[in-house]
C-alpha cells in the first residue's frame, strides 16, 4: 500500500485526539474501521505508530517521526492547493475589481475599458472593506479599491500589498437651500444641531467621525446609516446633512463643502496579492486609479462655489 495524504491526516487526527475512540468520532468513522485502517498504515510504514493504553494512545518513536513529517507536509500541500487555485483564477485574461461605494470604481472600470486591449473587466461591490480584501486573498478578485480613515491600516495588511491612490479631506453634503450652502468652507461645530446620514462600513470611520465631533464640542444627536441613494434623498429634503468624499459627483438639490481644518481624512487605497499573477499589472492599474481620482476630483471642483467677497 502506498502512503497517501489521507493516511497522514488519519495519523495526525489520532495523535491530536489522544485516543482511537475520539479520533474515530472526529473523522466520522466507526472505531473498528479506524483501527483496521491504522493497522494497514503501520504495515506500510514498517512498525507501530502508537502504543495503546487505558488512558488512550501515545506515539512511538516511529510515530513521532511520521507526525513530525506530517505537520510539515500537510500545511504545505494545503498552501499549494490554495496557490494553485489563485494562480488559475488570476491567470485568466481580464481584470476582476472589488470596491466599496464611490465614484472611483466606476472611473477605474471606464479607464481600463478604454485601453482598447479587449480584456474584460468585472466588478464586485460590498459595504465591507474586509470582504473585498478577503476576496483578493482568496483569489476571487485581482484588485481591491477601498478607503480607510486617516492613517488606519487597511484590512489584510499582512497578506496584501496596499498602495495609496490619493487622500482627500472628508466633505459635508448640504441641501442646496441650507443656510450654510453658500459658504466655501464650514466649521464642523456649526453643524452641531444637525441630524447626519452616512453609508455603512466595517472600518473605523464612524469612530473617527464621533471623535472629531467631540473635539468640535458636540455629540451627533442622530445618525441615519443607510444606502447612498437614501443618504442623498435625506440631504436633498433637508432631513439631514451627510459626509462624503471630495470626489462625490455633482448632484441636483445638494452641494458639497469641505470642513474647515480637515478634521477627517479619507485615503483611497489599491490592494493586490503580491504573489499573484495580477501583481505584474498593479503599476498600470494603480496609474489608472490615480487618473480616475484626478478626473473625479476635477468634476467635483467644477461645481464648487466661487469665493465670496467680504468676511
């Protein structure tokens, strides 16, 4: 009988469980079947792997040797399988992009589609930065386009390569008829009595916003966490003010203005797996992402108000 990976898994399961009874339960086998399988494995390896006693089983010197090798081989095979799946997926022609809400993902798709190489572009969106990053780690996505607050670390920082696309001050959205809508810059403290609206996420932005409000001398009385369309609607009808990125597109019925002193900063990041086939495309994709940001920022700035005369 040739030794197989499943045999090594059986040996490890017996050692971890400390008894054939518990190992059989963990493996979903009847104890007699596991005992018979162990005997076949021991015959193939030339000796007993475990000593049996009233308290369970204990590895023999030969068993210790095999277990030492199994603890190296099994994780290595598992890693090989994961890398093979990632290689097969990432080696496919095209770009698989994941991103959170915002205009940069659409801008990046547009620029990649305009390259003219015919490579397909697919997208996946989620409110969760961790979910997007996890998709890149697992090989389901080539690139993650997400944002983090200030100097916060991105998700999967130890497994993915992250590069900053750009950083922007966080803006406030106001109804076009809001008393402060004519201003070119607004103090956060001036919005102390307002209700707020924002989109969900699993980063630290909510905590950073709350801390900025405390520094400005107030606590938000109400925060509506909802989808982008509902945020826009609540602002347009004057039910709330909202937070947005500097690249937020011009929208009828509302205006966006920077907060004085930039109490909140948003960093746009592009992430990829450093050992994946997509890594060699990262410089080009990063350049497109930065160009998409510049284009989005220019469109947003074109709708900013002209400076007012006087104090």
